[in-house]
């Protein structure tokens, strides 16, 4: 059992230890993309709820709605 968890990649032919992970600008870019995805999801959900409220949708099925003739 290892005393601590460490993400290291060992090469059998070499004594060098290479860290595995995201560092620097790659980590910032990943966090930015995740934040952008989260904001996009929240805006999408908010617009969906807004459209449902504006169009007066409800739990009642659309089959019970009556079509109105607007004289067209």
C-alpha cells in the first residue's frame, strides 16, 4: 500500500519521473471551457423556462387546447 496517492509516470529504462496532469495555461483553458459550458447550460435553461411561461404552456396536454381562428 502506497503511503500517498501520486500521479507519476515511471519509465522502466530511465530514472526520470514525469508528472502527469494539467498545468499552467492548459488548466486555465480547461476551467474556462467548463465555466463557459456551465453558463451556456444556465442560459439555455433560463430561456426554456421563459419561453414556456410566455407561450403559456402548462401540464395540460395540447390536445385539450382550442385553436382560435384569427380571420386569416
